[in-house]
């Protein structure tokens, strides 16, 4: 899925840095998991992963992929569950249209003018989401199966959404993708015997855990994540939230990031680096973030063991050469260090 600051194109650099700069790393905390791309890559490379994010839909994506270590069997069903959900309709269920939250609030109808989804896809999102919940309530799904299906739905929704990239606003004319029919793909599961852990917590609650390496990809600028993905959060929670404004925003006052606040970002980074109890720390950032390269580098050196600090910069245009308005000087950065307390 398209995700602000997504690392899909930088995964090779992240994995290579870990392999080159560390010794005997078997376990990694991905403390701001986002779309789950890094956590899934770490899992595929044989690491034991703890994936965390304080946004619930991000937790769902991680729990339904990273947290699933065997292909779900769906032993309580005598039909293919994904195929069934892809064929679901009002005609073959008993769900009434008035219970369809996404349709009633994010698709044009007599009570709503928002154009996030064409009617058919909005209704289908609702039907799939309600069916998954009903199966789970009836005890027909294991925890792995429940989150696997939710992750499939969360991943599918953006591909039929009438947006430029995020859900902060909808387009005023229907994009051609919105005429496609919502289709669930089977999440790719890396099978492993290693234990994976997924949590939905504030980053400060995880810092004291002693894994071999902690990977952090915090927000770069003042754009809060939840307003840009509020519909995915609502699909994941399906909690009938009170909505606000033209875009139907859910309340997010308790889900704001200190990394998005100019007057708080330095303290947030110092807390991250100082209180990290993992042996190694790897931070993704860029050179146009809320905190400058020199300032963040100095913070890393302050808490790094010996001369272990490394700053690796990657020219962003190498990966975005089809986007002409990217600034030529924009660089993705990796800040690596070994923690001081491990130097004894």
C-alpha cells in the first residue's frame, strides 16, 4: 500500500546496514511499523521481530502478516474464505444498508456527499468487515485468521479509493481506479518457527526491551499520520466513531506524535536514543526533517559507544526519478550506533 515515508524502496539498504554494521543480531524491534514493509523484510531475512505502532490499522497490518507464521488453515470453513469475501454482496447476506458505516459516511448517497469510494466498493468494504467480525465473534476464526483477513481488507481499500495518495482528502472527480471492484489479495506469509510479536503501544513503552537491535522510522515532518489514514483506522476498528468536517475525520487527539511537533521533536529523539536498551539502534530519517542532520548526528554520537556512529545517506532521486518535483537535494538517511551501555 502507498504509505507516507514508506521504506519499500530502501529495504535493501536497511538490511545491508544491519548485516554490515552489527554482530550476532537475531532479534529486532521495529518500533514504528507503519505499513509493515520493514518488519516483513526483517522476518524474511530470518530475524525474530517485534513490530509496534500506536495506530491500530498499522498494528492490524503487522499482526495479520508479520505475526502470522503459518498459512491460515480456516479449518472451520468448507469453502475458500477469501473467494467468499470477494464475492460477497447485499443479495447474499442479511446485512442492511443502514448498518454500512463506510457507505453511509464516505460514499455519495442522499445523506452524504463525500467521494472517497464508489457505492459498490463502500458497501463491499462494509460487508466484508461485518462478516469478518461476525465470524470472529462466533469463534470460527483463530486470532491469526482474524487479523490475516483484516490485513487483506486494509491493504485492498486504497486501491479503489478516490484519493491522491492518502485519505486526508478525496478527489472531486472519480479517478479511474475507483471503477475497479474491491478485491482482496491473500497476504504474503513468511513461514517461520521464530516467535514474532506485534503490539499497539506508544514507543516509550517499548524502549526498555532488550532486543539485539531497535529500528525506528519516526515521522519526518508535521503531517500527523492518522488524519491521512483515518478511514483505514475506522475500517480496522469499525467502532462507529463520531465524525468531523468535510472529510469525515475521526477524533485523533490521543494519537498525535511528538515527532511531528517542532518544539518536542528534539526531546522525542533524545528519549528514543537515550532510553533504548537494545544493543544497536538504527534510525531512518531524511535531511529535510523536523530536526537537522547535524543536530541528530550529535545526539547519536552523545549516546554511541566509541566510534560506532554511522550516517548513511541515499540520494532519494535514485528511487523517485519519475517524480519531477522532488527536490534534488533530498536524501534518505540511516543513523546507526551501538549503545554506550553495551560497550562494557
